[in-house]
């Protein structure tokens, strides 16, 4: 495992995303991931799987302090008291006394950002949360959150993959020492059949998916949380630290295309 270091905090560069994983499937995936060496697990109140994630953590031989555990506030839990209450509920479901990271899941213009950030800071002061962050925030909203928060905003978790350009946000994060956490690193599955990624992968004995993940983690200040359920895919997503893309390959892999992103998303939804 390699680590991204921002604000003096080390975060495993590849974690396990758990969106759309529930029940036994989620518990088994998290347990297998921990067994294989994952030390970064990402969940959310809105995913409805915190109990399953917590069960896997308790059953694992991995000590709690070795796992970077993140969850996110649901859209309806943004007022000050709701943040405190729902975070306590998340802690109980996850079976832990603290979160390594608490994120605002999506911007919510109906709730003053200041109330949410203040509550998150108070949770941090109590020791229930070690770090705070945001998700799906553009530069303007991220800048506002940083301005309102006494604690540093550790990360902005956003969609980022070869088809979805985040260079402006990444530049901002680099200047302000903020981690960019990439979700949907495979473009909702769209990159799997991409001829460029497959060609690059063949040079290194890797799959297109592994090239996409490597492309992300090779960038400074970026980590990623791909979702996987099978042992095979969990192993493959982690097996990206024994090769390096050339500068030319890094540029070839980057192919901004919202149309390709949409096609991947639609294909993924239809397959379910």
C-alpha cells in the first residue's frame, strides 16, 4: 500500500468504496478487503450499510486503529443537532468510538453550511471525529467550507476518472493541501473496454481497470475508493503499486468525455 500525505495525515491511496453494497454482500466484501490488506473503508449514512461495515470491522483481525474509516452525513442531517445525533448513530452502527473522517455528502443549499461545519468541528473537539471533509463540492463551495471550518478540510471526495476532468479542482487542492478522493474511478465501468487503457495495460501486464486506478494514485494528492465485491476484483484493484505509467501514458489515459461517462453510468444501471 502507498499513502497520500496531506496536512501531515497519511491516507491509504486505495480504499474500498461501499456504495450500493448492503447486508451480507457488504459485510463479506469489507471483511475480504481487510484480509487482503485494504486499510481504508468508505461508507455513508445514505448507503444504509454502516451496520454491515461495522460487523466486518469487528470480525476482522485488523485492529481498529489500523483502518482509516470514513462516513458521510446524509442530506437530511445537516442542521447542527442533526449532525450530532446522526453521527452518534453512525458510530453505534459502525461499532466504533471515533471516525477517521466525517464528510458532508452533497451540498445542500437549504441548510446553512456554517451550522453543519460548526457541528463537525465540535465533534472533532470531542474526539468522535478525527478529520472533516466534503464530497461533491466544487471549488467555490470547497473554498467556503475551508473558510468556515476551524479544522482543516482534509479532503473533497468527487467523481474522478480518465473521462471526468478534475484538473482545476486538483490544482486548487494542491495549493491548499487538500486531498482529492476519487470515487467511480472506473467511470461506472466505462473504462473497462477502452482501447487506449487496454493497450497501455498490455504493456505492463495489467488490465484497463488497473491502469485507470494506477493513473489516479500516481497523481500527487489523490486517493481512490473503487467498489468491488469479489475477491478477484478486490485483489486486482489493490495490485497497482508494482508498475508506473510514463508521462506519455498518463496523458494518453486522460480522455475527458462526459458522453463516455454517461454511457458508462447508463450501462452500469441497466446491468443491475
